């Protein structure tokens, strides 16, 4: 187990990108110090450690800095070998990365656009997000987890679907994550959130609703929507 002073994580409590890193650290039993950031008033530490994107998560290990959640997951997996996240087979590793990219670039991106838009833009984003979720449904069918019998890299990458997407659906008056359309994903989310590490490390839903409602209102106002 790492010394907590050797590992630091800069994050934001409501960020799904930060949570996936926390899940990985806890699954592997790695002690770390957590530093909460205010992205509306970014600290000098964050600006110094991640001057390019100025975003969280940022992992600091032994003075070395790693940014971007997927890269951090791989760094964690390669540095601490216990409870491996990525498959051993090169093809399976490539597929895990591929589907993580699909989930991020098509599902998450379009779900967020749909939440913060109206009209044709919203409908188009819902269509793209739903299509991506349909592809992911096909990947999880017949499996307990994307990683096989236990939680792995792809489960952590897609884990936001179980807790964030329902909130976005509610606030955006939409139904991307339709239980009737995606029964395999529904079954997976049930197993995923019941894992002790995940269950004990989810942000409070009521606080999420307030946070994302305010964010949505600000973005919509900036677009000229009431």
C-alpha cells in the first residue's frame, strides 16, 4: 500500500471523471490524500500541476503528475499490480479502451449536450446518446461486469451511467437510460453500485440534483434560453 503522502488526488466531489479514479485507488487499496478543488476559483496548485487543461482529476505520485482520468487509470493499473483493471490479453485491452472511448465521446458527450440544450440540438444529442448506449448494451449482455467476473477498467469508465445519467435524464426531461430498452445495462448497474467500494463512494444524489440543475440553468441562460 502506498504512503498517503506519496499519492495525492485533486478532484471535485461531483465529477464522474474524478470518481472513477477514486474507485480505482480504493479497489487496489492505495492510500491517498484527497484535495477538493473549486473549478470556479481554481487553486494555484491546480494551475501549476495541470496548466494545459486546468481541470481535475490530477494524480500526483511521488512528485510526478498525471492528468486525464483514463490515463490515470492506466497509470494506476501499471504502477500497482494488485487487482488488475485492464485485461491481460492485448486484444481485450484494446477493446476495453475502444468501448471506453465510445462511452466517453458518444454517450457521455451527447447526454451532456442533451441536458443543456433544447429543440433539434437536444433531440439529435438524445438520438446519438441512445444509439451509443445500445452498442454498449450489446457488450455487457451475458456478462456480470465488463471486466468479466469482477470490476475492471471499462466498468470504471462507464460507471457514471449508473448514478449520473439518471440525474441528467430527470433534469433534462429525457429518457436516454430507458430500462425497457437496456435491460442488460440495468442489471449491470445494479451489480456495480452494490459493490462496497462503489456504494460507499458515490456523491449524494440530492446534492447532485442541485449542482447540475444550477449548471444547466447557467448554460441555458448563456444560450439565451429561459
